[in-house]
């Protein structure tokens, strides 16, 4: 995905995957909305991290977080 900010990357990912990713309250996680979701709520909570130069960064819900060349965005379902 290409984007100048985390929000742009998430929008691009959502457009490709048919999903919408929105901030969750409290402000730490995100809701991953997917029309094929098997859960009754229609979304699962995910945590988003950015790996930059081997370092893991947690931008929380900062959709204006500036992306850099080589950044890898990880969208991980919560397991607990």
C-alpha cells in the first residue's frame, strides 16, 4: 500500500480488501469492518503497528502518522 499517512494506507487497504478500518473507543485499537465477518458485531478489534528500520512503532489511532519509504504496516487481530 502506498500513502503519505497511516490513514491513507488504511483506506487503500480497505478498498482492496472490501473492509473499513475505523478507530475504536478507548483510543488504542481499531475496528475492522468486513461484510464477510463471522461475528455478530460485524467487526473485530485489531491492533495496528508500523515496522520501520527493524523497529516496531505503535501509532495508536494517529491516522495522520507520517509514513516513510520502507515502512510495513501490520494489522493484527486481538487474541485476548
